[in-house]
């Protein structure tokens, strides 16, 4: 058993393993992968390597942040600022539903054309739909699966609309669900959420270069 763990540790630091991490990050940064799973499998296929353990989401996310810092600093900052501005505008519009920004636009890992993900809290999903319709905002209906504990999924209503060239996705939680955070798909910890005031602070910090 000791030998097996040692071999696994060597593999985690091996060149093929790190190449998969870096290639998966590059694919996400370039918008060539739809998510962590897609990036992992595409990276393995393109590199033609075989690993007993694939990189986890946290490792790829860290490499993604490093990639963007090195190769996309200016363009990514402009793009991220635009997405966060769109998020704040939507949050102000939807203020009665106590919106929270989540996902890559919050964490700073958003890829080109990433949607803005908002969590809303309402007595009924229909309240959100009627609010949008009253303001002549057409939306598509879908569903999003979330987890509060590992291996236990819940399905929540999702509404999607487009503002300019930015897609906004609204996941509707029960009105009492604000204090209960679902698990992040990246690290399985409670998902970070930001209210409008926190997004305003982020915008003040990430002013893009002129």
C-alpha cells in the first residue's frame, strides 16, 4: 500500500499530470471547453496521456487563474469588468429578490462569453417570471441541479435572458434559502455569494486599463 501511495504522489507531480492541468486550463481560458469535465477529457485526449488520477477542479481553476494572469491580463480584466457591470445592473433591477452573484464572474475565472449567474430568492418562481414579463424581458425556462450535501441533488427553476450580448442565468431559490448555500462544483464547499454592495466593491477594484 505504501508503494501505491508513493506512486500516486509521483504521478501528481509528474510532467504528464501537470501538462493535463495546464492544457485543461488553457482550453477553459480560450473558451474551447464547456466546463471542468470537458476540459479534463479534452486535455487527456489531445495530449495522448494516460493517468490513474485526473486533476480535480480546484487544481484546474488555480491553473486557469495563473494562465489568465500571464496571457490574458488586460483583455480578461476588461471582459470581467463588463460582465460584473451587467451583473450589477441586473441585481439592481431584481433587488426585490435579494440577488446574489455566484460562479466564474464572481471568482474571476469567467471565460469569453461566460453567462452571469445570479441566485434569486422568491416565494414562488412565478413571481420572478411575472416581474420579467411586466418589464418586457423575454426569458427561457430551464432547471439547475444543486447540492447541499454530497451526492444529494435538488432541482431548481432556472430562467435565462440576454442583455446586449451577455447572457444572464437566474436560479430561483425559496425565499427562506438565503442563508443556505449550495456546494460549489469546483471544491464541494459552500458556494461563495456576493450581494450588490460586494459587486460594487469588486468593480471599484478591477477597473480595466485605459
